[in-house]
C-alpha cells in the first residue's frame, strides 16, 4: 500500500478588499489571508486578504480550533501535517489489554506505536438536497476509517481500545466554512446567494445538517492529493464537494453554499 499524499495543489485568489463573512470593506491592513483549508491540514488554497480580524477570530474560537484538536487531531499527527507552533500535540490515550480486566491500562503512545487508523464522522445527505429538515442535531451517527500503511504507526496490539474525540457541530461548521470560502474564491461573493450559509457560519442559525452532508450523488474524484474541492450544481443549489483526506480514500462531504444564477454552470 502506497503512502498517501500529504500535499495539495496551490490556488491563490485575489483580494477584493471585502471580508467574505461580514461583507464589509476594509483597508488591506485590516484584513487577513483566509486559508480555505487550514494550514494545519496542509491546505494551500488561499483567499488573499479575505477576512477581517473580528470574523477570523470568531470562526477560529467558535469552531475551527476545536475541530482541529478533536476530529482532525489524529489525522494531523499520524500524517505528520504541519504545525504553526512547535509544541507537540498528543494523541488520545490508548487502552491496552481487555477493557475491564485487571491488566487493562490507558497509556500515552507516540505515532509510531499508535494503531494506524484515522476516523472521520460521516453525515447523511444535506437536508436542502434531500428535502428533509435535518436541523442541527446529528442522527444516525456513523464513522468512516482508513488504515494507514505500515510505518505510519505500525505496532500491532492483540487487544486495544481507541477513543478518538469527535465534536460534530464544530467539525461540520469547519467543513461549511471551507465550502463557502472555496465557492467565493471561484465565483466571488456575488456569484451566488450565500446569505444563509454565512448566517450558519457566523452563528445566526444552527441547522448545520440542512447544509452539510455526505455526498448526494456518485462522483469520480481524484485521490492524487491530500484534499480536493469541487463546485457542483444540484437543481437550484450550488454545492461544494469537500474531499478531506482524499489520498486516504475518505468519503467526501457535500455542502449547500447557496443558490446561483442559471447561467453559471458546473465547475
């Protein structure tokens, strides 16, 4: 089994002098680059000077850092993705032995000794695409996993327990933000009606799963790079396919980012 790629293509989108979230205009010094997929995930699509400091801080504190340190923590460490700070992130505790037995114990394990498995939450199709009001509570919880090649955490245990942390709300909001920012980069803020998903990202509504879901139609997507992003039209809606850890053969997510003029086709 080949080692999965940990790089993605680079795209740089020019600044319009406007924050993509609050839509206010700012001087360049009051705007910060928007990394569409976080740098902590080796993301390399950037909206130059795309976010005001206040909106960037809100997203970072409300959901991005929480998702990076829970659902996305194990993939970050096991794939040795970049870190802005040199402080070493610790993997979740690993239970060795049969849980409940006298010799069972929880231990800290380095990546080289950790079971070579990464997991991500899976979602049902977004409510706006399926015609079902899914609200903000996750139902029918399911997990997808990928077994990394030996050498990225190859020690085998006769019996072990893993408790990888998941925070579905913060994770789904992070995916929504990636999807929206990619659509803005490709089409501009005025290229589609993104008011509803901006309200979701900025906490003015909480029906995450009407917007964020699993893939609604079969797609043949590239697995050559770590992540992939694609625009699609689904009836009256514009969606973004967010294929996190594509090189690890993870299943993609699909996010309804808004409605678009019929003159704009599928990308």
